[in-house]
C-alpha cells in the first residue's frame, strides 16, 4: 500500500507540474523581463578591489541599461548612475558610432560602456555622443562635453589627469581639473583619420582603438589612416520611409587596403610634432595590436603581412624610434590574433599556436624564451591575471574538454604544472582584480542562466553577486517542466578528427520527427558548448513544438587547435559541409527521426552554409532558412576573406569553388533568404546577386527583407517578426 501511495503521489506531482507549465511562445521570448534573468553585463572590479560594477537592464525595458555597483565589504547592491536621469530622449547616434557599435556587437540604450580611473575613484562613460565623468561618492555625473560633436573611444589617461576621445576623425584631450578641451590633431577629416581603427581592424582584428597612452602620460602612440586607396562602394541603406545612399570605402577581397602610419606624440605638443615609426619597406600590412611597456620608454605593436602568414611583435624605443623584433610567428595557412600579451617587470607572457594549440610562453625582454608554461592538445582561451608576488599565472582554457571553459593556474617557476581553479562543470568567464587576488566568475551551463559570484584567487567563493536562481520568482520558472536539455556526443571526420555535437530531442511526441540542423560552421566560432545562450530560445521553441534540433562544430571551428581549423584553408564551404553531412548521417540512424524531413538554418556564415547545404546536398536537406549570407567571397573584406581563402588574384579558382553560384542549379527544396537592408558587413548585394542568379535559373525561393536592419537584425519587434518568419517557414514546409 505504501508503495502504491508513493507512486500515486509521484504521478500527481508530475501531472501538476505539467499542468501548470506555460507554453514557451515566441512572443514571451521577446517580452520583458528576460527569460535569462538579471545577470549583469560589462563586469569590472574596481582597481582598489572595493566594488564590482556592471550595467544592468531595466526590468521594464531590457534594452536600456544603467550603471550599478556591488560593495564587496557590505554585500549591498545599488544603482550608481541612472541613465534616464542624465538623458531620457531618443539617442541620435552618428553614422560612425552606429558602425562602431555594430563592430563591437553592442546593442541597446543608456550606459553601454564605462571606464575606471586608475585609482578607482572615478568613472567615465559616453552617452548620446557626450562624455560624463562620475566621481564616486558624489550624487551626480558631470557632463564634460556639450554636443560639440559625437565623442567616441573615450578613455582616462593612466594617471587620471586627462580624458581623451575621438571626434570628427581627430584626437582630443580634456584636462579634468580645468575642463579645457584641446585638439591634439586637426587635419583629420574626409579620407584622413587620426587615432581611429579602420574598418577591418574593428570588424576582423578586434582592435577598436587607434591610440594608446604611455603609463607616465607623457606620450600617445596613434595611427593615421588614409582611406583614399580603398575602393568606394555605392551602398544603399533602405529604411521603412527613406533610402540613404552611402559611398562607403569597403576593402573587398583582393583590393587595396588603407594606408596606415604609426606615430608617437608628446602630449604637451600637437600634430606637427608627431614622430613617425618606420613600418618597413612592405607597405601593404596590418597593425593588429598596440601596447606600451611598463617603463613608458618602449611601445610595442604587432605587425602582420597581407597574407597573414607572418606576425611580428615589434618594440619601438620612445626616444630614438629604434626598433627590434622580439617575436616572429609564421604559418603555412594563417595566424590567429590574440590578446594574451602581459608585460611584467623583467619579462613578458605571450600566446602562440606554434605547436598547433594556443599556449602561454614566457620571454625575457630580449626575446629569449624562458619557458613554455602550458602544453598539450588543448587550447588556452585567454590570460586572465598574474600575481606578481607569487608568480601565479591565471588563464582560461579547454584542458578538460573543448565544450567547457575553466579557470586554471600555472606558476612562472613551475612550467606545465597546471591546477584547475574553477569547480563547476560548464562555462566560466573570468574578471580578475588588478592585483589578481580576487575574481568575478560569470558562470552558466545549458540548464542554468548566467550566475555571477565573487571568489578568492584560490577559487574559494566569497559571495554571490547574482545567483540568478531559477526559483518561483524567476522569469524562466513557468517553463521549466518542458525545458529540454541537450545531449552531447562525438563523431569522427574523414581525417580521423573528433567532431563534437549536441542534440535537443523533443519529448512526448509520437512518430518520427522532423530535424532542424542549426549551423554556423565558420572560423572563430563554436556552437557546441555546455553554456547558456539566449540565442537558443528559438531552438527551444522548435524542440517543444516537436522538432529535433542538431548542432555540430565542423572542422574549421574555433577552440580545437590549428589542426582542426586548417582543413578549410582555400576550401571554404567544402570541408564544413562534409562534416555537417557526417552529423546528418548519424541523425538519420535515430529511430525517432524522419530522414525525409531535414531542414537547415543559420545566420551569416551559417547563412552561407545553409545555402551550400541546399545547393550541394539537396538529397539530404529539404528546407533551408539562410540569414544574411555571404554568397560571393570577392564581396567580403580583405582581412577575413584572404585569411582563409587567399588572394583572389592568386587563388581565383578557389574563390570560384567557394562561392555559391556554381552550385545553384542543385536547389530542389524550399529556401528562404532573409537579410537586413542596411547591412554594412555582409552587404545586401550578396543577397541581391543571388536573387538574380536564381531567377535567371528559374528557381523558386522565398525572401524576407528588413528595412533599416544591420547585419545582426536587432530590436524586439524586428526580432519577434524574424523568429515568427523562421518558425512559420519550417512549419509550412517541413
């Protein structure tokens, strides 16, 4: 009897849980509050370690952000700056700022960026083109500019004496004590840009700045960019009620890049006193990074050749401009860029993939290798902190599994003796204090939205900053009983390498189910991770409707080492599809899958992969949804495209094979292509060129365009419409 009662109770609990589960609608996904909870963004620890700061969305508007703080000693949270109190009207962004935010993938309103002064007593942030200075302990932020022009790339000087910024393609200083503004350069404008990162530096190199302060505030290293050589592309940005015509200088693959110069400027002087650095006889080059050494006597920059097969770390003496090459990296394919460069008192740390996997190396200032600190068939993600007193080096990496990111440490005096610091299985993003004594851990897994906790360097947890527990008060709670967690697994590529996948299997459905293969497939990205992502809400919606959702990281994907990436070199769209088809062969073996109802969906490179799948594997994929796809690699930019495909003037046949057009006659299924009509990354021309080609072939296809949308197609209403369009297309055709 007792056993029967327990069984009945269990059934009642299960029934009640199911009965009270709410349906995960697309409308709810795009409504407030966010289903991901209230995890803070842009986390920083103040230089004095007394507070953690972050931006957080308002409960009634997840697109507007305010600046908050967490007091480490008291454990109390409070709003530091109310963005609406400073400016509540519509934000009028300059075209330059719109493009910069698109490059940074920054979206929203209010306070989206901020910077601490070196002593941790003040904060700086831009808002609606003006600069605000906030002294901690005061009630209100001070406005340093007043609409004279749109200020971007705002920084404190290292000692907090000045605020620097770029306006109208020139570099300016504000003396914080006097409030006086001074132009360091004045001849910027039209095709000349001072202290600004050019398009490919922002979009492809991750370099968002064109100037660097010396630690002693005496000197600024800055770039001067001449865009004259870059081809002018006449581009329409089509909005709902207007069309804007842009003559954008866009460096298409195989065409000219900007002319770039690097100079050192005494802060007490002006533009005519810039001393220019000799970049060498080879002018068609990239400057990928810049950083001063601690003494302020030497500036370092990373020089990369046009083919991207060679990278040099160069040191420039401030006074004499004498140069030395500290490190040279070379590859037969390409060299990945990184941020893992840390200068110590008498040595420095540097990351390299020379043994096939990104690892940390220790050098003296003469460029002599002291030790390889990490080693093995796994990669280091990033250098996170260095304790100069103990010699402990903290880094994130994939030592345990490529699907999770953990925090580890190694000591300068004990190379390759590695200790894992983080404990919980999943994905850890780390922010250390200046002295590396404490750190913030933004953690998630596939079932847990991002949580933020404060830890000692040993890993010992001090407190929650945001536990983000999915309890009855959490926005996600009503949907938990139907939430489907993915199952992870591995397959084998044709060359024997391991392919990781994850699959979401619908629950409670009878009969064989349709499949959606959600793909990206391109380099510098990874889908199959044990982490939380709001991008997966639409996938969860599909699963709960009865679709099987499958994801696989093909060769060419990131975080697996160069051997895993290199097969795509000069073979774009070939190797990736072969691996995706390995995944589909596996999916077809599952007894709950209908092998005749397989669809594919992806955005950007994933959009390109979707089209290649529909054109080259029509016997497998019956329905495709392609978002903002690259269709012709000669229409994409130099730095990205030539890195993986070579120069079209030399490797033209490889470009022909990598473009989608020669395979278009293979289209048999239902294909939807959507694209933002103001896309300045993957230009709308990619789509229109394919539209015309398919029309000439007499091929039927479907189109959805988004007026005013850039590459990422953001906004609540637009996002909801896009999600409905995608789901409706699969419902109708799959």
